[in-house]
């Protein structure tokens, strides 16, 4: 221990401020522990004592601010504090020799001491002149007696006002009992609440018992021996209805209480206590109302999606609850203000009297003078007149009878009577009081209040007159209206009420509503009770069923009416017949359903012939064609695709308008989604020499949840529009993250173009349905005006919004936001070794995007804007790991060779990667691959860039871009020649088209059947690798066929089945998957759509490779058809089949047309025969099947008139119009005879 003290003392010398000349006091004591501890403890205790003395002096001065010598106390306290600091510094110098500090502190102490001494010297004569304590005590006693006598009454009043007027809530009761006990000078005051064992407040007067404190929420047993009291006052606390809600008790040992004065004060306090207790009840009611409000709100949130129709009603209920809570709050504020005013102003008359015939008054408030004109002192002890004398003689008997009915169990009374005023007038008063009993249950006195109700009596009389007028008014109301009292007896009703409810000329006034409507449902009874409780209950639509079964569609309201501001007198029921409105709404719903059905049918019927159009166009494209024919095929294909796009827009808009569109929530890669859109539209942009750029915020390199299809749809529309209206410059797609939470990410997608821009006044037109900025836009650029309207609704469904920022002539920025869910999976940028990369790109935006991607990968990036500048940089600094060189659109092979020759002396060509446009790539692909030149396609994709950074050598074959359709499929599925396919399709034309499309893809082994029954028979003897299944077929449709196939599969077996249907409405895909199909192809089918689905479902399969002898080109060649000029036809034939339209669809391939016409001649009679049998049997379901098959076949062959008549039959089936169906049957029969004749002549001639 000494060593520790010595080390602590020597530590001072290590400090920068430590003194090297002095030693600490501890060293003087040789660091002996007892000696150092003695000095330490003694100095510390002295310092504490010195500091505590000034605290007490300051406390004394604050409490006795009237002291004349407070300055001396302050100086003396400062002196003692300085001494205390001196002793603290003595402790510090045990270890630290800060003697200069201690010397300065002692000097300050000396100055304070001298100044205090001088002050004391000057004040010494004044001290000597002070009176002795005995003299001061005598003077104080005399003053106290005088003050007590003079201000006794004022002190009582002030104590009441100051002690309780400003206190409310739970704090009021302790303040009340404390002030009352002190005011009355009694031992104890207690307030209890009726119906509970809880004492709201109890307070013992310290004057009678030392160390007593307020006691809250504790029941005192006043019957024990130690609490025997000689004086006891028990005063009931009553509410506005004179119902006892509590008790105020006063206890004392001696009978020294002025009971009359005490009782008067207690009555005032009791009224205030009653107000506070009622306030507590009101708060509880308010809490209950708020709880009910919260429950209603929760119910609204849970049902909001399924009860859209009831939103208005629910909001109204919510507003009623809020209004009710506001009324309660207002009542609480009014109550508080009312009772505060009661304490100060005491409205009405408060009295206390003896229970004799004269009503001898012991206390009467000054309100009696305002009421009668007689001062209150006239009635006290009957000095001038007795109170009984001013009671109207006719009312004295009834009042005396009320008093005679008073018993200890029923101690309250109330009555209304008239009083005679000094000016000769007669006024009505309402009296309510309570009788006090002695131990023998004898009435000792009466206490209560008297209120002037003359105005109310007059108002009641006027109210009765108003009621008569109201009944007349209600009787003539043009709507069904009834007014009832609280017991639901009719007070008035309109004539329309009798008429609407078939009540004839019955007189309902005075009858019970429940007697008139005996079978009233329970829900209406509950609504009536809610209205009687003060709520406004309403329904915008309700169906009321009368006993005879009659349905009444009503819009009704139940609303309470009030006697007074807070007393419900009954309810008013108003009902409006909305039968016509309901019928109109149902008609609108049915029209919407019919519209959706029509769109579904139209889509199916349009897509069926479109399958033939697009399929034949694709097949023609595979045949040898001259330049003009190639243009024809291209125009045909573009027109068909444009028509499909229009159909899809209309279907999407219809689903959005009907609220039937739903979004999927699937794993979504934003980078892949955005770049797929750019890849799809890159050719169109580069064809116009417009740069197409994409940038996805590196923060969004993660897997999210959303609807990728709809997101691509929005982007495709915006980017397609941007390319369409941009003649030069660039179109940029930017996707950024704006905010995120633990579960969601908000993205902002921008499509920035340098096109024509939009005028400010035209912006609001953009997102309207069927609207474009300028009608000439449609003629120049095409479009329906639905794309942006659909995009707006889709972004809203995604939790976002859409907008535009544009300057006329300078381009536009279309943007939208979407909220996507987060997944735990994070697809971050790949970790790559750091490389030094030079980017040469003349396009600033493109250069900036490449720089950001490379920097996010951890690369050291340097960039320049032209090739010459890049050469200079390379000559100065040759240590670059990679050079990215972006070439302009329409770069020729020769220019690329020149660029590479200039670069070759500066660095190896393996370190050069060129970026070329998608429009240039088909012409350069073979040369680039042959020269092993590393290259990437524009718009640049993140995946391609990262692959390039990871590999030393890179060619286009390592990415998915640029390969032709047949090449790509042959590479991944090059085993197709041994693959067996069963095509189940009832339309022969579609069989031909799809079979040829499959031949183009390299599939040769294809069998065709026309319905599900035949397919099942074929599967019993044959094995197929894939079944292409039409959904709507005769005898057995595709759904039922698939279900039977699945039922017959053995364990471990699975037959691949792909649905093909022209139905593309909401739920069609789910219906196919539910039936057991593996995938879905929408008609009209294209080679691309078939290839996409086949790759998706066949790629994982392990198929044996084809032999080397198999040549895909040979397979394609065998599928080609020979061309031959068409012969001229007569005018009669042209009226049967539209040959020009047929030529537009299928070209002049006579072999194909002959094959198709031969199948038509074979199958059309069968199809029509099936239709005739179905019509004869009046089987509408079979009629639909057969007419659908017939219509698809004749439409594919461009037969005139018959497709429209088939469509008319389908409409007649919906309406069950058999007569019209039979008329159309005759027309079709006659037209088919002409078609048969034409087909026979055509086949014979060719």
C-alpha cells in the first residue's frame, strides 16, 4: 500500500505541468498509510461539512426571503465554501504539489473573510436593534388572531377555489380531501366510489396526527377501536340523474364542527366530485368508443379487397364513430367547464332545510333572489317568510306527497312545481334533493337544488306545436319516411311509406314498428338499436324482402332525433326505392360480361386464321424467292405481327378495364429483363442509326420478385415509342433504385430519347385511352393509342406511377416507378482480378455506362472520345490489359481492318474487344469468327461484358446473340430427326401449317389426328416424345384428353404435352396447366413461338445425337414447296373464294394451295354434316364445337361470307336463338355447294 501511494505521488512528476521543485505532502508523511489516511479522511469530512452548511443557509434564505440580512448569509456561505475548497486542495496536495493553486485559493478565502467581517461590522447596530423572540412571538400571535377573525370566510372560499378549481382528473380527489380537511379543521376526509371497495382519496390532517400522508386507493376501516369518532358526516355524491355514485365522509374526535357551514361546503365539493366521477366514466366510454373504432378500422382493412362495393358505407360508419368520439370529448369539456363555473357562480338555488311544513331553510344560495326576487336571508329560519309560502297552492300537496315517500332506501326526491315571484309572475322550477337520516332513520334535513325550468316548459309547449307541423311535413314527403320514438312507436310517416310497403291506408301513428313489420330481420333490429344509441346508420343498397316474397331494393338511412342536445327522442327512417338503378347496374354488369366474352371469342376466331397467315408467311420465307417476293413476304409478316399486337393491346386494355388483370410474383432479374427488351428492339434502332443504350444500377444486381412479363411489356412500349419518334441520336434505358426497405425495393425506370419531344399542352393526352398527341401521328407512325394507357395502369398495379419530362424539339424522358419484393438471394457483380482497361467510345453516354460497369467490377478505367486520342494514349502508356473499342453503326469490314492494323503495333489484338451494332453483325459474323477477333454486340449487356473480362479469348459464339433460328435450335437440339411428335388438331389447314413449321425446325416424324378420342387410340399402340394438343376439338377436347392421359400414366412416366389454343384471355393458361399440360402455345403459332416452347421443355432431356449424315439443310430443303404461276379464274369463282387475299397469305405456291384445297374438299362436308346433326338435336354445346371448326377452316382458305355466318351462329348460340341458327344453316349449305364446285374444278385444272 505505501508503494502504491508513493507511485501515485511520483506520477505527478511525469505530467507536463508537474513541478520538479516541490514534493507532495504525502512525501512529508513518508507515505505512511495511517497518517495519509488520517489527513485524507479528516480533510474530506471537514470539506463535506463546509459544503453542507452553505446549502442549509441557502435553503434558509430561499424560505425566508423576508429576512433583512440575507446578504450576510450569502457572504458567510461563500466564505465557508471557500474553506471547503481549501480542505479539498489539501487532499490533492497529498499527491500533487500544486501549492500555487492552494495559495491562490487561500488568498481568495482571505478576501471573502475580510469583506464578510466588514459587512458584519456595519450591520452590528441593526442586529442589536432587533426585538427579542418573545416580543416577536407576541406580536405574531396578535396579528394571527386578527387575521383569522377578519379573513375566516375569505380563507374558506379561497381555499376552495385555489385548492380544487384548477385540478381535474384523478389528481382532483386527493386535492379535494386535503383542502376540505384543512378547511374544516377535522381529522380525516374520505371519498369512496359506490359499487366498489376502492377509496378514491383519503387524507389525515397532520394537525391531529404526526407523519400522516395522503392515502390513495386504500379502504379505511372506521369501525375499529382506534378510529372511534365523536363527529361523523356522511354526504352522498349523486350524478345528474340523482343516482348515488359515491360518498364523501368527514371524521373527527370532537364535536367541534360547524355542521351547517361544513354541510354547505361539502355539498359544493360533492357536486364537483360527482362531476369528476362522471368524467372518469366518460373517459372510460371514450376509450371504449376508440377501441370500437380501432376494431372497425381493422375490419375495413381486412375486407377492403373483397368488399369494394361497401367502402362508402364503411367510411360513413367510421365518420360516425369519429363524430361520436368528438361529441363525447365535447361533452367532457362542457362538463368540466360547467362544474368549474358551478364552483364560482353556483347557478340555480342550492338549499338545506328542515323537513317541516314550512320548509324552514338553514342554507339557501343567492340564486333564489334571481329566481323569485326575494333575498335568501328572508327565508333563513323563516325570518320574514317561509319557503312554503311562495309555492303555488295547487302544487304544495304533490310536493308534500313526494316528501312522504322518502325512506332510507330511497332517500332522493324530485318534482316540478310553480313558485310565486315578488313581481307577481309565476315561474316553473325543478327540484331535486336528498334526505339525510339520523341513527334512528329519521329525516334530519333535506338538501338539494332548485332550477328554473320556465323556459323549458314554454319550449315543450312550442315543441308540441312543432311536432304537429313536422307530422304534416313528413306526411307529404315524396319519399318513404317514418319518425318513431325511443320505443319505436310511430309519431309520423309519409304517404309514400304506406305505398312502398303495401300498407294500404292503415293508420300507423301510435302503433309499434315491430307490430307493423312482424317478421323484421334481426339485422334491421340491430340497426334500429344502433340508431337509438345515437349512431347514423345507412346503406347505399339493401334488399328488403317482404313476407309475400316481394323484393325491394332500397337506399336507406336511420338517424336519431333529439329532445335535447344529448337526449335521443327516437329515430327517423328514410328509404328510397332504387329498383331501377339496380336493374341498370345488373344490365351494365351483363354488358361487361358479354363484352369480355365477345373479346375472348373474337380473339380466338382472329387468331385461328392468323395461325395460317403467319405460318404460311414463315414457310414462304424458307422457299427461294426473288427480291420483290421477299418484300411481299416481309410486308405480310409485319402486317400480321402488327395485327396481333393490336389484338393483344385491346385484350390487355379490356382486362385492365374490367379489373381482371393480375400480376404474377416470380423471381425476376432486372438486368436480364431490361437487356432482353433492348436486344429485341436493337435492330429497329440501329436500322435508323440510333444508338440504343441500357444501364441498370449496380445496386439492383439482385434477384427480386415481380411480374417480368408485364415489366417487359411496359419497357417495350416505352422504348418502341422512343425509337419510333427518334430520327437520330440515341435512346437510353436507365434503371435505378430510389428506396428500399427490409422487404421491398422501389425502382425508377427511365427511357431517354433525343427525338421530336412533346409540347407541354400535349402531355396530358399521352396516357388517355385511344389518344395520341396528333392524329397525323397514327398515319405516320401507327398505333392504337392504348400502349401508354396500359402502361399507366400496369405501373399503378405495381405500386408505382408513370410520367414524362419533355422539351419540344429536344427529346423526352418517359419514366415509371415500381415496387418489387426482395429475396434473400443476391446476384452481385462477379469478383474479377483488377485490370487496367482503356475505353474508346465517341458516344458520351455509352462511354459513361461502360465506365460505370467496369468500375463496379473493380477495374481501373481510362476513357477517351475518339480513336486518334486513344492511339495517343496507347503510345504513351502501353500497359493496358484490355481495350474496348466502340464502332459506329454501319461499320464496314474494311474500316474495321484499318482500325485493327493501327492498333496492332501498340498491343496484341487479343487485348482488343470491339463493340459493333446488331445490324452490322450478320454481315461480319463469319469474318469476325474466322479472324478470331474478340467482339461484343450493342447494346452492351452486363453478362457479355463480364464474360469478356473473365476470358482471355472471346468470340461471338460464346454469347447467345446473332445465331440464326435454325442454327441455334440445331446446335442445342441437334438430335431432332428421331423425335416423334403427335399433332392433335381438328382444323386441317392448321395441321398443314404447323406440320410444315415443325419440318422447318427439323422434325420429320409427325403424326396428325383430329380429336382427343383418336389421339387416345393412337397412344395405345404408338409412343410419342411430344404431343401438341389443341384445346377445343369435337368429341373429346384437349383438356379432357390430357386428363385421361395423365390418369393412365404409370409411376415414373410422364408424357410431354403442349397446349395450342386461340384463347388468350385471363385464366386460359392456368386452365391448361391445371389440366396437366406441360406448357402453352398461343395461336397463331410461329416458328419462333414453337421453338421457344420446345427449347424450354426439351433442352433438359438427354437425347441420342443424330448421325453425321443427317444434314439440317436437307431437312429444310425437303420441307420447301415448288413455286408455279397461278392460272386466271373466272368471276364466278372469285365470288366464292377471295383469291387475292389467298395469294397475299400464301403467295403463288400452287402445290401448297392444291394440297390445302384437297383437304378442304375432304373435310368441309364432314364438318358441316356434324353441324347439321347438332342443330337438329338442338345441342348448343355441339353446335359451338362444329361451327368453330368449320369457321376456322373456311377462314384459312379465304372463303367469302361463310366465316361471318359462322360467327353469327356463335352469337345466336349465346342467345339460344335456334330459329336464326337454322336460317344461317341454309345459307351456309348453299354457299358450301358453290365452294365444293370451285374446289373440284381447281384441283382438276391443276
